[in-house]
């Protein structure tokens, strides 16, 4: 069986924290699908097409990573793509509690899909897209926190 993992998120915008999780996981799975959430209810700072292109460019050097748009439930997306793993990153206790609840619910919905958690590198433990968005709204320099290919002021 080919080991396919889905890494779902808003990526508004993608950060070095996300990037690092995917690069490490790319060594563990045969294929990773980075699934960029469509989020019809939640408004994002950056439009879907921009978030998608940044994610795609970030991993263009990794042959076993591809980028897709995620609409609907992650678990249904997994089924459609024959993915048996959901990949998530963990920074702190709050992430852990949240991820545990989601993982339990997903397991109830589809027992064949396993959630795999990777600890954030200590360097990126305080990094979140939410904080990055606040800095961007105030025109701060976020370049050190984002993948090299992402220029939010271009
Ligand atoms: P969501 O909007 O669903 O919270 P995000 O796009 O913020 O999704 O994050 C997607 C995944 O990346 C989540 O598993 C989240 O915990 C993880 N993540 C976000 N920031 C970091 C970071 N700095 N280090 C490691 N993992 C992270």
C-alpha cells in the first residue's frame, strides 16, 4: 500500500513552521498532499489562488509533495484521494488538545484514516499564521518566518 498523507490547513499564509513539518514528513510518507482549505465561512487575509501558489512553490523541489484545494471535510478528501493518513503539526499543549479532539472525531467518521502528529521544531514553536497576519496588517517584516519563495508585499 502506498502511504499517502494529507496535510490540511488554511496556509494564510504558509510559514516556515508548516514548511518544516512537510519537509520532515516527506521522508516518512510515499506522497504528501498539502490541502489548502477553501474556507467558505472563514474569511482569509489572502485569496485561495495566492495561498495555493505559495504552497505549491514552497514544495516545488519535492517530487512526492503535491498541492490541492480542500473543499468539504478533510476525511472525505482523504477517501477520494486514497490517503490513509492525516498529518498535523504540534507546537504546544493547546495544539495537542485541539488535535486530539479532531483526530477522535475523524476516527469515528472513518476508522481507516490515522492522524500522525509531528512536533514543531523548537525554532518555530511560537510561529503561527495568525501572528504573521497581524504583523503583515501593520506592514512589518515577516520574511524570516516565511518560505523563501513567499513575498507577501510583492
Ligand atoms: P488551521 O487553520 O486548520 O489551524 P493552519 O494552516 O494554521 O491550519 O495549520 C495547519 C497545520 O500546521 C496544523 O496542524 C498546525 O498545527 C500546523 N502548524 C501551524 N504552524 C505551525 C508551526 N509553527 N510549527 C509546526 N506546525 C505548525
